[in-house]
């Protein structure tokens, strides 16, 4: 737990009492603040009261006594409309911030030079975050990992000299962190997502850009430049370097050559300076880092840890020992020649494209609660798909898109899809068939979240005869 002392002796309202909200309450209280906890959900109010916090309806509080409103990231700040608590705070001139902002303020008080790595991007941020933490631990660093992945940031150990915080940040969290100032900031990519919460792709991209624009003097901003929004962000951050003369801006590409920056060519990560290449690491043969998207993740992680002083030998060893993340191109097992891959985290077409681009002979499990645009954008991958097994609400829509282009079967559930795909892959006599769960859909029609969907896929695969885990 990180006690937040910057609000000692003041009253702070916390709205949204899920995991990060309750952690904020504890951290503020431990740091000497008076906390007023609130939520629209009565069950969470009861839980907070049972945990010993004062709860109240923020409709009726005296806002002149409130120093700040700490908002959970899941509550709308701007779109489709600000939450009523946000409007009440703004009307009273009370700042609205999030838990990462509390961390940033405490870091400046306790250990302003303690390494702080912040990672964002539409896709790949969880893998990159976990990989950076893994590499730093391999190098012997005292490493704390959390934020949008795993542990709420204020439940981690406090900032201290020699301790590194590696924090995944969603656009919602960045929006609530006005003084975000990592020592290493990473923007991987920007593609259309969360427009219901940001109003437009332009606003969404501008929020993402804030993470690298805030990198402190002497730090390193690492920006993927393979999409137009991120490339433009890199240009603006570089121009902003006049205020930060000792800040390094590293552009990163896995698709095109760069005169200066980080590139990946044929599974080799290079640092390029004035057109001259210097090999940093190799990722060939690393199953957990398969595909162009993971090449970008690995290159960003390599640049980050090298900036923090990790040696190239440790970097290479750490890349090869990285186990990957559950539900993100997770190699579940083999049945004969057939590899089963759990990519349940692919909740949109762009994410599914990363997996489809990583294999050649695919028996594809897709569907769920559909998102705008469906799978039309994946047409370039259809020649790789030997057969599709469609589940959930999207089954009929996806079938219409695949009609006449890809053989498909409407299975409705994973319980039907997994054994049918396994049967067909085994009968195909292909050299390296892959049964791939990469749904291109949210899970909410049949599962509470993508983790539960992925766990069910794993259970069904491991229950098949003669399946051997991938080590």
C-alpha cells in the first residue's frame, strides 16, 4: 500500500468503489486524509462501510469542504456525458483526478528520481508491461507492476530510490492523470477503440499522446510510428523537447525503415542511428512473442529496459524466458501436430488481426458480442483460415461475411466449437495446423469477461485426449 500524504488533513471524495477505488480510500486514509466514499451501486457502498470508510451520497455533500474527487477510471469523465459527480465537482471548482495521479504526486514527494515506466496503446500494452517487468526482475531490479494490469497502483509498494514501477495505463486512467510524468513512457499504437468514452478517434489519440508528452526531462519517450496518429504524436513530442532538452524520443517501427530509432527486421531488434544499425536482441523462435504485434511489444520493452541500464545479455536471456500472458496468444497445448492457442483477449477485429497474421493454417474460433465494423477488415487473412467455428451473438453476422470466402460452421458455444475444430485440424494432415480462439468480439453475451472465456477454452482443450501442454 502507498499512503498518500499529499492530502493529509484534507477531505477527499472517492467515487467508484471497485478494486482501485477501495485501494484509493485506504491509501488516502493511511496518509492522513479524511475520505468520503461513494458509488451508485448500493452493494459497493455497503462493502466500503464494512471496510470502515465513511460513505455518503455526493449529491448532498458540501463540496466546499472537498479538496479533490478521486474518480474510478470506469466512470465517464467527458463522454458520452460527464458523470453527475464530475459535474458537481467541476461546478464547485474541485479537481477531478484518478489513482495514478495520486501515485505521481506521492512519487514527487518521496522519490522523484525513482524509475517509473508507463505504457499505453490500443493493443499490446499488457504484454509489453508484463515483459518489461519480467526483464527488470531478471536483471535484479526491485520491480512493482500494476495499474490497468493486475494490481491497483496504490496497492503496490511505495516509490523509493532503486525501485521501479511498471504501470499499464488505459486512456481512461491517462485522462485522470493531469501531471503524469514517467521517466520512461511508451505509446505503442492508436487504432479506433473506446469512442463511446472519448467521442472521436482524434480525442482518444490526444489522450494517449499525453502519456509520452509528459515524460520528464532526462527520460525516454518510446513511440510506435506504424500508424498515423502515433507518428504524429512522435513529431509533436519531439518538438516539445525544447522544454525538455535532455529527453530522448525514440521512434519504433516494425513495418518500415527508420533513419533513427528502433526497428525490427526478420525477428532482430536494431537500434538505428544516422542510418547505421546496431543489433540489440533476437526474438526468433520465441513462441510467446510470435507475430509482428509482439515484435513491436518486444522492441518497446527492449528499448525501455536498456534505457534503465539493463545489459544486452540479460535482455536476450529475459526475452527467451518470457512465458507470455494468459489469453494473449497463449499456447495452451498440442494434440499431435495441432497447436491450440488462446487469444481470448482479442475483443476487436484489430486485435484478432494480430493473431491471424501470426499463423498460416488456421482453424478459427470467432464470435461473441459483436463490435462495430464486424470482421470485414480481416478479409486479407481469410485465405489462411481453413475453417471458422462461429459462436455467440455474432455468429450469423460473421457467417454472412464469410459466405463464399471461408468454410464455416455455426457452433454457438465453445463446448461445440473446440472438439469440432480439433477433429478437423487432426484430419487435415497439415504440417502445423492451429486451433485459434481469437474472437474479434467482446465476451459479454456468454461470459462475464474475456478471462473466463479463455479459461473455458483452456479447460476444453486440456480435456481433449492426448493433449500435451506447451512448455
